[in-house]
């Protein structure tokens, strides 16, 4: 036991994370309606009914995936703000943060794009609220970089930048000649910064 956390607690947390990861991969591949709890259980080596110890149902599992990633994005954006004082440094850091997210969590982005409507009302409202707050972090940075531009202008820039970054991992995956991840990372950072500072 370390800091009050038992081996059993760690094992439960690891299993929880594995379920979220495998469910996101399956939802991304087949869509929410094309995946059963038995499919997800099989992917993590447990029976479908055993998943009910972690999630009330498949919709709750989808909610956990999208709420968790929205919380992580917002927390990461706020960390960028606190770690950097110059607006240009904040901009570079939050672009880099979001690029890493897009490359690491492409499955979750696909699930969000396709299956947001399958969330419960409560989870959908939570995801939308967290995402609005994340956008506001970007707008706060951009308003310092572009003090002459109004908020509507900055909001369009932020959303366009998300579209650029979030769509590229899918394009790269489908490409015949896949560039290396390091190349993709550099391209995305350069293009995102150019789009935001133009």
C-alpha cells in the first residue's frame, strides 16, 4: 500500500482504464450501435456482465470516455496557462498539447465526432460545457496574441485550428505513404500556429 492506495485499488483503476481504451477503439471502428458489452468485455478479457461492476450500461461507458477526455483537455489547457507567462509561449504550448492529444487519442476523436448524440442528456451537457471552457482557454491566449481582434474572430480561429489538428491523424492513417509521427507532429504544430497567427 502506498499513500493509502492498495494493490486492489490499482488493479481496479488499471482495469477501468483498459475498458475505456478498448471501448473507444471498438466504438471508433464500428460505431456505438455496432458494439456490444460482450465485444468490449472480450477485448479486455472479462465477461460482458462483469462490466456492470464498472459501468451501468453501454451508454454510461460512452459517457465516461467522452467526459474523461473533455476533463483531461480542460485540465491540460489550464496547466499550459499556469506554466507559461508569455502569450506566445502559451500558444506554442497549447498547440503542442493538443497535437499530442490528437495523435494519442484519435479513436476518441472519431467517437466524439460520430457518437456524441448517443450520450445521455446529462453527459452530453457535461461534455459540451467542458469543451466550451476549453475553447475559452484558447480564446484567452489568442486575445493576448491578437488584441485587435474580437471574440467571434478568435472563436472561429480556435475551432478551425481544432478541425485542422483533429482531422489529420485520420488522414495520415488512411494515407498510402504514412509519414513518421515526428514529421506529422512538426507539420501540425507549424500549420496550426500559422493558421492562428495569420
